[in-house]
């Protein structure tokens, strides 16, 4: 099916305008896209929001940091596939078909999730019996037994040594392959529905797009995670699967109202051709052909200009300028990698930190256990030996404060603050918004580091007895966590600061990606945006692996408060490893500050703000080109993209 034609005819094939009431159809198309986004986010964060808990508890009983690695792997593959999804949409299938295919793969992968967890009626006495039959049992299957044996801190346990790791990583990979292309194409596809409207209409769509993303995330974290922690993961994943199926149905039903933009073809081949030719001629310092006229003998401003026809190259000026624009976009995306490293801490280390803090309400009394041999109490004890009710709070609920800030502040900034600043002649531009977002993100992990510092002091209260822990035993499902007496509510500021940083940095970056992308590379540029987001996840994975055995302990079985081994010998205490999640948070804050400085440097060198202003002016008026440019277009043998004669006027 041609992307110029809807599944149910309703739009003019040539003009893209609605036959019966364009205003109504645009609203229906926008509503269908936004509803699809909301439901898909429910499914995505029903998995991502509690995956660490899912793997860290029985029957899987993965060590805490291997569970974090699995989630970072999932994020990395998902965002990596966003790039390839954009490439496929631009070159082969178009956005609509790419979205349908991604939803299909998404559904197939999600079908396995309920099968990975037993129903509440089929839970056995021994956790290992609850594992799917397809799983390969880990040699370290029963983490309860480790608590009564010796721990070798020099042997690092690989994620692939964990229970059912092969099947788990396979399912996560399939879901990531489906979610990635959906993410990169749904935003530009939705923006296509308001194309031709004012710049404010585009800004409004992206604000509401991000608002719907966070509403879906809020529902997943508030409702689905509660079902997973207090009822069963089976019921939680089944509910999310239904939401994903409804999302696919809604998206398909909206096809009668969509605007379908034809695929534009890949620009990467031309980009590489331009780069190779420019580099070759720049090295040779080839002089321009003076026969082209006096205007052509001016010196090129950069090496890329040597690929222009006016300087003896084979490409028209517009083509080379678009390559310059793509390279500048990539440079900006690179500087935001540290921001994404910090951002992904919400579902990983922040959640892990919360699982080891008091999840009861502040007014509830808790029984503190003093244990002076902590290596023999690593966290996943037998829940049948622990009395008391499960905690009322859900660790993943703390992410809600991030979502609440985003949901409240987006309309406030969109409807009140940004318009008033623009009216006063002081608009808050891209550079300022991203800079503020990065500074706030660095503050968030600094706060998390301070909270973790006092969290450790709450566990190890007596400096003269460094092996003695003061913990509260919390039963979550069939797993017991040794948590500090310190309330988990102390995490609220760090989540809220991440949410505030999103309002500035993340939305600005998303808008920048769509605004600056050449017409022939909208999907690919959005894919690159998410590709570098995934790079942040993989670098976070690598950074944690580097500090394994330094700040993070092996065989922790969920106990991040480890001092291993901790033994007394003649009044002296021998501690070979002290876990320090707080140091990792401070390390991330330092990386984020360096990222901010690099961002400001790149913005100044590449004159990004000037580029944005030029694009906004260009979109607000018909494109005008000179007679010389028309002559070059006719002579140039290669063109990156074609422009209709109706879109240009000659002066």
C-alpha cells in the first residue's frame, strides 16, 4: 500500500488534505496517535518499571546488579533499534507500516511475559520449581544457600550465569526490537498530522506528546507495579499485554484520518559521498573554477564546501548545507549522552536503593534487627521465616514524583511561562533549556548520593562495630530484603529533580531533533536521537561493570549494604569490600557536569542557536532561492532531495 493512501480512503492523494472536514480529521488523527502513545507507555513501563524487582526476587533471585544490567541492556537495545526503525521507515516501509510492524513484534514478545511467572494459584514451596520449564537452571539457583556459605569476592558473577538468563534476554531482546522503531516513528508521524500549522502548533504537539508519555508511565507505575508487587507479576504483565493490544487496535482505527507522507529514501549514502568528496578535495586544496563567475571565487567557509558545485564539487549548495546540519545535530546528541546516563538511574539504581529503605509508612512501627555477621544475611532469606505484613509502599512508586512533576509542569510552561517569556521578548531557547536540564540532573544524582550516604550510616550505626548492621526485614512477594530503617520517602527530591530536568532538557532535545532534521531524514534523525539515548544506557552498563568489586559487591542477593567479608580478628575488623552506591552517584554527577561544559562548547562552536533561528524563519515563509542556485541545481549531477517548483520563487 502506498503511504499516500489511507487504509480507509479519506484524504486527497495529491494534496494530503482531508476530503470531508480537515479540522475534524486532524483532531481524530492526533487523538488516535496520543492514545496509542499512552497505552504503549503503560506496556513499556509495566516491564521496565519493575524489571529489577522481578529478576531480583524469587524464583529468579538474580543478584541486584545483574538485574540492573538486564534492564540497562533492554533500554540500550530498545533505543538502538529506534535508529534502525527510523532508517527502515525513511527508506523502505514508510512510518505507518513501520509502526504497524513494530507493534506486531512488540505484541509477540509481550506474549511471553505472563508465561515467565507462575499464577498465584501455582506457586510452590521451593522457588526454583516456579521457573519456566524452558529455563536453564543456574548453578547458583538457590540464593538462600549462598547466605550460609562462603562468598568469593574475586569471582564476578555474569548475568548469563543467572537463572533462566537465556530465555529472559531473548524475550527482552524481542520486546526491545518492537518498542524501538515505535518510539522513533510515532513522534514524527504524529507531528506529520499538524504539519503546515504554526511553529506553536508543533511545540504544542510535542508538549502534549510528552504529557501523554508520562500519563501512560504514571498509570503503569501507580497501578501495574502495585499489582506486580502485592498480587503477582503474572496479573501485572497480563494487564499490560491487554493495553498493548488495545493500542494497536486504536492506532489501526485511526488510519482513516491520518496524513501519510511518502518515504523519502536514505540520505546516508549521499552524506557519506559528500563527506568523502569534501575530505579528498579539502586535502588537495583544490581551487574553485573561476569560469563559474565572480561570485564563485569566494573562499569556502569549511572543508565540506569543497563538495559544492560552485567550488568544483558534484553537489549543490543545499545538499552540502543539509550534511552540515546533520553533523551538527549528531554533535549535540553526543553531548547529551551523560544526561541519559543519569536519566536511566530512575528505573535502576534509584529503584535498587529504594528496595533497601523502609517501605512502610512513617507512622508505622518497625522491628530493627542487629546482625554482626552480615555476610551470612545477604538479603533473599526464606520469607516463611519472617513474620509481619508486607510493606504498604511500592518502591517503583517513587518514580511517580518524576511523572507528577512532568505532567503538572508541561502545561504550565506550555500555556503560561513560555508564551509570557516570548511576549516579553525573552524566549527560553533550546540552549538555555538543555543547560538548565543538565544542571538539575546533576543535582538529582548529588541528592541521591547524599541520601545513600545517610542510608549507609543508618545501616552501620556504630563505627566501633563496623560489621554490625541495623536493618528491617521486609517481605516482598516471596523474597525478604534487609532494608535500612531510613524511610524511602527521602528519595522524593531526587525523583522530582529528574522530572524537572526532563521538562527542560528532554523535551527541548526532542523538539530540536524534529525541527532541525532535513525533510528527507526526519525518521532517521529521530532514530539518532534515541540511538544516543541508548548509548547512554550502554555506557551506564559499562560504568557499573568497571566499579564491580570496588563499589559494588558480587553475590549480594539484593543486599547493596554489603561489607564483604566482614570478620573480627583479635579485636580488629577485616573488611575487604565496602559497597558504596553513594560514590557511584557522585561519579555520575561529575560526568554530567563535564557533559554540560561539552554541550556549551559544541553549541558555541557550531552556532546551534543561530541554526535554530534560521530554521524557524525559513519555516515561517516560502523558500526563496537565487537564480545562481537554480543554475547550480540544473548543472549539479547529484541532489540530496528534490523540491517542487511550486515551493520556490526566483528572485
